[in-house]
């Protein structure tokens, strides 16, 4: 099975989340950039607010797609100690990479929100959405950042995840919704027919509320 694109993945995911439709205590948070088009379709279908939880992967030098950790809003940092040991990363290297990604995280926060305040998730049901989970590094950081804000419930909803990641996250949150767990997994993009890079402008457009008709 392949999803046509992120929008189709969002539509299909929304069908599994109908219990949250029209609930005033529910917020959808997309993980930028790729998770936002998926989250947008879910939020539209459920008639609930949409926001982002900004996360940056910490990539191994020379093979940046291999994440040894991630950072998120509020100073959250999550490290995969096994990868750090395997790649023999020094504390100095970790700090240098984290500082660089923190600057990019702050830039994206400003670019995506365009002055709009962060939604308050305290006491809310938070549905965290990405376009797929390969290692889960970004989502771990997102969970930790959201949990600090004391939500009532955390739900992860993703179109696809690696089987071992699915098993791990099912134990970390209140509910875990996943449509596809390919094995072997390879990479998120292989399971979409159309998987373009998402720009800051596209993310900002999806987050901008459409004015109600007069």
C-alpha cells in the first residue's frame, strides 16, 4: 500500500479519530514540516484547532538523516545514547549540533506562527501528528515538550511507522493510531506516491485560519 500524498493520508487518518470530532477539549499539533499537511486534513475533518509543535532532529555529522536525538520547543532535548556511542560523538560535537539546530528551531517558530500565540494545551486532549515515524526521534521530543504543559491526554496519530517504533510509542502515550507498519520499513517517503519537500510558506498557509464568511 502507498498513500497518494500527505493529504490522502490525513483523510484516512481522520476516519480513525472520529471520536474526537467537534470536541472543545481537543487540539491537533502537527510536527513540521511534513506532518503539517497531514495534521491539517485531520483538524479540518474533526473541526478542532490546529497548531505546530516545532522539533529539530540532531543528525550525525556526514549522515544527517541518522538522528542521534532531537530538540523541541521549551528547551527539550532527547538523545539516543546507543547511536551517540556507536558514532563516537563527543560532547563538543553534540553541543555544536544542538546549538545550530536550536537557532533553526527558533527561526521556524517565528516563521510558522507569524506572530500568532501558541495554543494552550493544558488540560486538553492533544493529537500529535507526523507524516511517518522511522526512528521516532522527533516524536519523542514532541511528547516530552507537550507533557511538560500538562495535557489531559496525548494521542499519537501517524499514517505509518516502523514496527519497533510502533511498539515503543504504544507504551508511551494514551493512544497510538497508525494505519500502516511496513516491514521492512526503509524510509517514510517510500510509502507515498507524491512526497515533496514542504516549505515554510506552505506550513504558514495551512496554519493561517480562513476568515469566516460574512
